[in-house]
C-alpha cells in the first residue's frame, strides 16, 4: 500500500502547498527518455532505458541528482550500462564506482522478511546549472510476472520534456492490449513480431496547482498489458491467495471470542474492530513485479503485524469462521479520482475488504477508521474483487452527509475583554477518522487545544476532552474548554469583534489554501465533499450590547452552498454558519463556482460584530 497523507498533514498542506505561477520556470528538461522492451512469448522480457536530463536551477539539480531502479533479485536482474555527466564546457565526468551502490529498498528496510527488493542508485557528480546527466539501465524479467507483461509510461509534469518514447517488440500471437492518452502511438506487425512505438515530445512542465488531483488523472500516459480485462486481475489474486485465509482451529477460536453471540453485520463489525486495533501496520508497497499475495492469516496473527493485504486476509479468515463471506478488493487509496486509462494493474495500490452479503466495503488498515467509515480517497472508485472469475464494483460515492462536521460553541465575553469558551463536536464516521488520528498524535490534550488556538486571532489556553481514539466500537466524543485573555480591542465606546473561532478542527479560513491565485485552473481540484456547520452563542456581560451584526448570507453556486445567520437573543448573539460542498472533485471549467463558495466562507469568517456600551 502506498503511503497516504494523514488528515492533519493534509490540512497543513492546504496552507503550504505551492501555487500556480503565471510563468513557468524551467528547472530541468528531460531531453530524451527512451525505453525499449523486448518481450518473449513466455512473457519474460528485457528493457533498456536511456535517460538524458539537463538541469538549469538548484531545484532542478536537487530533483535530478540521482537515478535509481528497484528490482527483485529472485525474479529480475538490473544492470547499469553507463552513466556520466556532461558539463556546460563540454567536459565529461564518468560516474565513479563510489557513486554507484545497491542497498535494500525502502520497503525492504521498513518490512524485513516481507520484501527482498533492492535499489541500485547512481549519484551524479559535480552537478551545476547547465549540467547534462546521462544514464542507461538494462532490466531483465527472469520469470513471468504474476499479472503477465505490463508496461507504463507517464510524463512527469514537473519538468519540461524533449522526447519521451517507449517501444515494445513482442510476438504477434501474444495478446497485448494498450491504451494511450496524449501519446502518439503506432502499432504494426512484421515477420511475426508486433512493434508498438508510443511517443510524446516538446511538452512544457508546469507548477503545481493548489489541491490538484493526481497527475495520473490528466498527464500523458501510455499503458500496455496482457491481461484481457480488469476482472482478470481479481481472478489471479483469488487463485494465488485463496488458501491464505484458511480457517484453522486457532482462527475459529479467536473469531468466537471476538464475536461472542453476535451474528451477521454486528459480528463483522466486532471482527473489523479487533483486526484494526490489534494488528500493527507495516508499510509494504504493492508491486506488480513482486506480486500481490498476502501472508497466511495464521502468519499475520502470530506476527501481530502486516500490510494492507495481510489485514484483509486475517479479517477474511475470521469472518469465514463466523459464516460471513469477505472478499479482498484491490483499489487506489489516494488522490486519483478519474477511472484509469486502461485495465493494466497500475491503478491499484491498496487492498480493502468487501462483504457481498451486506454490500459493504471496509478498510481495516486504517487504524482510526470505524467499520462504517470509507474516506474520500476510497470513495467512488473502481474496486477489483478477488473472486474465482474476478469482478469489478465501484465503491459508494463520497457525499456531504458522509463527511459531516458540527462544532457548537458557547463563548462568554467578560468585562475585561477576555473570553471563556466551551465547545462540543459531532462528526460522521469519516470525519471521526480525522479527529481520532489528530487526538492520537497529540502529545497531550492541552497541547492540542493550544495548537488549535494559536492559529486564531484571539489565541488562548485550554484543553480538550476526548474518548479513546483507538476504541472504534464507540462513537468518538470530543469537547473543549479554554480561556482567551485580551481577546477584544475597544475603540472608544465600541468594540469591534470577529466571531472567535476557538479550537476549531476545520475552520472556514482554511479554505483559502484551495484558492487559485489566477482565478483559473488547468486541472481538476480536490474540493472534498462535506457538510460543515458552526453554531456559536456569544454571551455579553452587563454593560455591553450588540449594536450592529453582519448581514445574513446565502450563496448557492451549484457546486455547493454557504449560509451565515446572525441574531440577537436577549443579551446573546447567535451565529450559525454552514458550508456544504457537493462533490469531491470540481473540474477546471467549474472552478469559478467553487471559488465563489470558498471566498464566501473566508470573507464571512472575517465578519465584524459591533458592540456598544449601555448607560
């Protein structure tokens, strides 16, 4: 499974993500990237890749100062054919032996005993602006891959591209399918051999837009596969791993202890909670080169750790012990939202479980996601089921209701300009996942409250109270209390006060990080379907009254809606705000409608309450 950005880190990225520029700076150019595959009838193959890159800036040097390939020595060989650097003055520097090394890959280091992959790295010496790197690799597949022959080429959007080409030579009687987006492709047969050449040239790079979908959704891409269709992937996974979920006496006894007298969906929920809470995650990247077969359920139970495949196989065995069918499902867990270019298995990086009796998907790998949670990065996506013939389903779409967040606050303004506040939170299971992870990662509840208060204008000190973030069997309870000294500024007889945010997990002001500086976009934006509401009651002390409240606001753009309502109730001020976004992804053409909505939330967060003194 690929690493996923946590919800807290995701919010941080909203603030620090680079914005699109009016002019693109050329940091590096892929002068020539040519890969040639020679595929044999038994689907073993040899690939030679030649890569030339010119670097123009320090950023370009940093991003291209090495070349590396990962391989699996029991199935593949990797040979460095040649590597050098041509300097701007024409001097050629051959990479010395000390700049070439082979080490266990990151996955192998992270999960010793699970993966035996190695990575060979070439470090280019004496790089400066204008240097041109050159490297040639030869990679050989010694045994046929679990999923046959597969090849993929996707252009990296960060760098300018001169020529990027892939060629495949394969016996004509081998059934090979290809699909392309943005590549010019020729396909001809001569003397019993099929020759496919796909090419793209003279493409400018581009800076990253805020909250952009994965480049897999829009970049020029070529994919080829010997799989006949997407369902075949599921059939192969089923065939290779069907015996891994065997119900042993040990598995049966554990399932009985976990489920007790519960049956059906409630038994499945209890088993899910146990697996998610008792198996330690070890990150192992799903790789077509190494196959996608899990360890046995018994091994996972004895080890107490595993990757996404292992979580699923253990849950599958425990469910089977209680008479419930669980089916492994291969899926993408990330920011790729469009359907893949082809059915080549590159689109999958994760495995979840599907319960056909209840038409329910669950993700036991996510330690903080309850049985009913299926986060946005898994929603509305194709999932390939590991059944005898394979099958393809789509997970439920992400909706605002599935991503609900409510914050209710009561603020008491004191005569000396301080605020005493309390808040409670109500969230759907999807949003609970984020809150559970946030609480679990905090050094203390006081530290969490104060970090949230630090990003407000009023500041303050306080604490939060929470249920056990690891107890998935119960709804997650969260509340807060705090004190903000010197929270308001008086100007004469009046006080101008913005609605204090308090320790808000998802404040409207964060929406600014999603806004494009140009007012336009090239690519779809991750808008995140959600239903967020903030209800605040501000109690004024004797001697103060509300002289002026902001205007109410209602805006519906089709992408979603924003509302704000301000009301005097006795000596209180009631404020209610709501932001609803209807879908996860907004196409570039509809971005102006999203921008109107985001600005409405950002601007209203700055709305001013005017307080005056009574006689």
